[in-house]
C-alpha cells in the first residue's frame, strides 16, 4: 500500500476519553481470562470473516488489532499470512494472546494512546472494542494506518436476533446507576449512522456497512454462566449484587436460548463498518 503521509496531513492529536481508566477496564475484562478465551471470544468468528475480507487481511499485510483480548483475531490473521500487532488493557488476556501468538507484537496499553509511529499499518481492526464514546481511539487508528489502508470495526446492533438485550437488562438490575449510564453511552454506536459519522469525524472514508449473526453455543447452564460472567460489564453487577442472584437472573433472562437438546444458543446482530484512509 501507499507510503506514509506527513504528520501535518493527519487529524488533530487524539483526546483521551474523559474519565477513561484503561487499567480499570483491563482488570474487569481480565477477571476470568481462560473462560473468556475458551468459552466466549469465538463469538466474533462470523464478523471476523467479513472484516478480514473487507480490509484485505492476507499475506504480506501489516495488521493492528485494537482491544485484541486473548488474541483469537490475531491468531486467525497470522494464519492468513499477515504480520500482526495488538494492544489490550488486560495483562491476563494478553498473557493468553502471547501464548497463542508468540511472534506477534502484543502490547499492554490504552487504545487512546497507541504506542506505534504514524503510518505503521496497512489495516487496523477492532472487534467490539470501539463504542459510542471512543472517537479518540478511532483518531489514533487513523494516525497509525497508512494512506490507502483500511479499518474494520464491529459492535452489537439493534436488529434481531439480540439475545444480549435481556442479558444486559438482567445485569442492570444489579449494577450501580453510573455503570448503567455508561453502558447506554457506549451502546450509542448501535444507532443507524453513528459509527459512520464517528469514522468520518476521525478522518476516514466509509466503504461498507454490513452485518452477520453472531452465534455462540454452550453445552449447559454452568458453561453459559461461566462464559457470560467472563465479560467485563458483569463485574460491577457481581461486586454490588449477590453473585448467586446475578447468576440466577442472567440464566433466567437467557432461558429462551436453550434448545431442546439443552444447548444454549446465544445469537446477536453483529454489525461492522469498513472504512479507508484517504490517499
């Protein structure tokens, strides 16, 4: 792809999200790292295929995964022949990511302050890492992607199926109101046109918007709870509420996901947007 443009042609320096504590976020998401890595992280398989196709993740391409978690997307991108770097706020998730990807450049830090020079990558992706209050992170992604390069981001939509809705409603009954407000703020990106506007504001040209149905399955209620409770937003509910009641309410909320076989089939509208850095 094209060479790096002068830094003067880039948007203004990124503003760190007000009140953002990436270490606190990392602690929440890294609370149950092996459960997340083995029981939940593969929720993204369908949308990863779409984003990799839309951004051109293949042999010889330099890729950055922002909020790389336990490194599933990094592993698959490497399998496609790409050279991959990643950043995440959780040291425990990164430990697993490094085991999976010993030759990848994986760093602990904030997506609002990426530790790579301007124009370092051909492609940057973020799988459910960019939300409604993350414009500064998009500007950082714009800075580190070369002209002509592409980004792909994903997030939960508002369409059907949306099994995450009753799940989050059940959680909200056990969370501090400030955390509930925070979830509403992050979920603004699901509104039609919001992700596109954020990308344009960050200096990208939008290429494509699409969706996939995310499907993840668990053999029984115990595995379903272990998987769901490994997600960062569950931590405030467990800290404020009675963990047994949180578990009961969550499993009740997703009882409709249980098939006659006993398998829990958790499905969600998974939206993605592909954008490009202008030449």
